[in-house]
C-alpha cells in the first residue's frame, strides 16, 4: 500500500524522538476504532498519543479549519487524521500554518487534487497498487500497525482484530478479500472478546452481538464534548462499562424515536417527481445521515439532507449503487465549502446563500446520468 512503510517509519521516529503525537479520528465507529488501534500500537512501542475525536456539530466535516483552530494548542506535533482528511484542503493549510506536521490516513475517495500534507495513506490514491481498495479505515490502520509492530504484532492481534472487525461491519464495506480476512478472524475473536467493555456487553444474551455493538456505538454526536464510543471502548473497569451500557441503551431508544419522527416529516415533503431529493431538515445535523439512509430506501434516488446552522448548511448524501455522489459534488465544488466521502454515502458543508445554486447544479448533473 502506497506510503504504508513511510507512515510507519515516521510514526516510529516520532516515538523515538519523543515528539508529541496527536491522533484525530472521525466521530463514527470507524474513526474511533482507528484512533484506538493506532494509539495502542504507539503505546506498545513505548510512545504516547493525544486522542481527539471529531465533533461534527462544532467543526463540520473532517479535520476542518475550525477543528485545527481548536486543537492548535497542541502544535508543534505530528498530527495524524484517521478516517478523514483526504478532502480537508483548508484544514491542511491551517495545520501547516500553526505548526503541525500532518499525515492523512483515510479510506475515502481521493478528489482531483490532494491536500498539501507530509504523507497520505489512502488505498484509493490512483498510484496505489494495493489490489484491494474497499477497506474500512480501521482495516487500513490494521495493515499499518502490522507493519509498525513487526514481531510484537501477535501480542495485540486479538484486540486489533476485534476493533477492526467492528469497524468493517459499521462502515458497511463488502465482505471480500482483506475485509473477509479481518471479519473471519475478528468475528471469531468477538465470540469471547478481550476488550473489557465488549466483555461486559457480551454478558447479556443477544442474537447478533456485533450488530448490537454497532447500533449502540455508531452514533457521532458527542455528549458534553466527549465521544461516548471512544470512552466506552477504552474503559478498562468492568463496572464502569456496565453502567455505560445502560446509558447507551437509553440514548439509543431516544434517538430511534427522534429519527422516526423526522423521517416521517421529510418523507411527507417529497412528491416523488423530483430528479433528486434535496431537503432541509429541522433537526440536529447528526441525524441527517440516518434520515438520508431511510429516505433513499423509499425513493431510490440521490438524497441530500441538510441542516442550517447560522450562515452554513451541513448535510449528508446517499446515492444508489452505481451513482457517485462525490463525483457529483466535485462537479458542483464551486458552491461547496467542503465535501467528501464515498460514492454512495458522503457529506458536505456550504454557505446557505449557495443552496439554490448547488441544488440546480446537482439536478443538472444527475439529469445527464
Ligand atoms: Mn470510515
């Protein structure tokens, strides 16, 4: 995989030189597990790291300029983005300015230009010859820590595979090639997990343990500024983990109700004659993705659901297989502040004043398809 060795060597060098290492992960389970896997590998080599998990409500999509301005107190440091970064041009510029050396580890689609950073590990890069491309980000990180730890990898393999398997399920990437290998072994390990909080969760009988874990933890909004999935998966005390499970279940119930109400409200606005569905939601932006997923199941055409926050609108996109929402947004990039993701599931941020132009541009794009 292009730059796998280089990234591994650079991180190991930083550990040796006692440089500060900041890991910045996206807020979903894939981002969170990516931070934990790489962080534990760094510790295994004798280093330390500072974890930051994205706060999408506050910072927008990925490692944005806003995110950098909130973490710049850590500079100078080696900053590693996980499960985000490949489309954060402004964030990369800002990171350099405030004194970070920036490495991107991502699995999202690479746009026509790439951010100006020190190294990029993303199997979607065109010059990357690795035959398999459809990793979850935690799968890419799994390959990286294998390289980093060498012979010591076997000590951590079980923990890493448990986390990588959960992320691979959560990110809904296909069960083939490298992913199949991660899932075959990882899911077997999860029958008797070594991660403390998962052990606690396993105490209750469930039909599908992994599905249950994903639906409890794949929630992106922080509580009191803290990412609960990260807290849960790094909790080493079983009692504390059990208490958190009760809290997570309450949260899940509340959220389910919220989504049902908002989904119904959005569906009522749709006539069915639209070329694309482009709707404003009046709900917290962390619900946009779940609601877009439900709307596309009903209508089978590109869905853009956004929420206004001051002068900005922030949204989620879903497209049907064969369509490419990221390419569509690339064609309409003039109206967007930032965007990125996968062809069938992506996100975007723009100024409210550009909403009408963006919609027209997207309708034109999908009319030609
Ligand atoms: Mn991901």
